[in-house]
């Protein structure tokens, strides 16, 4: 029997400064994220970046943390609901895991094995449609290190980037269409990356080219909804330096009303599940900056999360329908 493991980058275990600092430290200690040597990444993350940024990040997490019992981060909440829907509708064991933090990858494998002792294959479904070494590659490497520590009776299949998969594009378009009424501009927001990482990946081909892949997603999305390119804009968020992909969401969004674009919708196709970048950076911070600059209408397009259409799309992408 087949099982599915949904995996994401991670989230703090709880909405406390200690847990937020630990999460930031764990993530940025990864040289594939920082783009520096292992010891430099570890030193900077543990001793400088995490302690300095944890309080500010905690304030943001407090504004997006789920308030109903049990108190959960949005990523965990929606991933659990997505996994539950897949299990119920497709009669297949599903677990969730995080590259950093909990639930841990190793524990997720053990839970799948307990649910189904006769597993012959586990399909790894990364909740990032576009390739990046700081998400896709580090996840693949971590899974390999964990899986091959001991023998298993089943094989692994890792879903490749699905940025142009018809099921993903069709679902994204159908989900977003109701939000795109009476707007001047559709803003595509993606996580920024260091330019040196982007260039290194670009040289390896389109299957590693982050910018090519996200622009292809945008093109196919617009083609599906008959949106002309002049009515769209691409901005990048969560940059950690000047030499990252730009233009930046948190600086350029304020310029749009001055250019006559006072009604915008913002969508983040790189995040199938809502998180800090969608719920805070876009729906709170970018909204505030835009409206303060003279904007009249700001529409946030939620992530696909656990919608029925996304459940079906995950299944189609996973089993190759």
C-alpha cells in the first residue's frame, strides 16, 4: 500500500519567544538556507540572527496564531486538515512533517508504518511547488539522511516541483478567480532568494531555475483566467539582504497607488498553505502599507490550504493522474 508524507519548511513549536528563537536558529543554521559554510551559518544563526530577531518575529506570530483550542500555528493547522481530508477521501495513510522543528520527519515515517505495516511506497509531497535549494534540496537531503539510517520495507518517491502541473494551475486559478473582481492590478508575491543561489541554480537548467518556474506558474495562471500580463506585477518578500531577488513587496507595494493602481489583489502561489509570509507579510503588513499610501482596495487571496479542489490536485500530482 502507498502512504503520503506532506512536508513543509517548519514552524515554531509554540508561540513563545523561546520556541520562535529555536525555530529561527535551526532553520538558519542550515548552510543550504544561508548559502554560507556550515560553521558560519551555525554561528550566525545561533549567536546573532535568532537572538536579535526572535522578539520581532514573536510579535508577528502572535497576530496569526490560531486562537481556538488546541492553539496551533497556521501551517500545522491547515496541514493537519489537508492530511485528514486526503486520508478520508482517498483511503490512504497520510502524515505531516517539517524540515525544521516538529512534527519530525523520522517520527512521521514511524507513524505511517504504524498505520500501515504493509507499506510498499511512501510518496513525499513537498508543499513548495518551485525548486529552491533552501526548501526543495535541503528537504530531500534531510529525508535521505533519515530514511537510510535503517532498512525499510518500502521505497520512497519524491514529488518533483509541480509549478506547471495542470492540476496545480487549474486549482490555483479556480480558487483565486472569485477574489479577482474589480481590481487594477494582480500582484504575485514570492519568497525572495539570494541572487547567488538563484544564479547557481539557473546554470543547472530549468528544473532548478526558481525564477523561470515561478514566472511559468504566473504565465499559465494568467492564461487560464485570460489575464493580460500588463495587469500583473511580480514582487518578492522576506528578503534578508540587498542582494536578493527584487523588487521587494514591503517597499514597492506603497508605490502602486501613486501609479494609479489603487485596487489590488495579492496572491502567493509559492505557498499552498498559509503561513507567516501570507498571513502577516501580505495580509497585515503589505495591506497596511498599501492602504496608508492611498490604496482603496486590497484583496488577499488565501492559500489553497485544505480546500476540496486542492485535496484532489494533491492526489492527482501524487499518483500521476
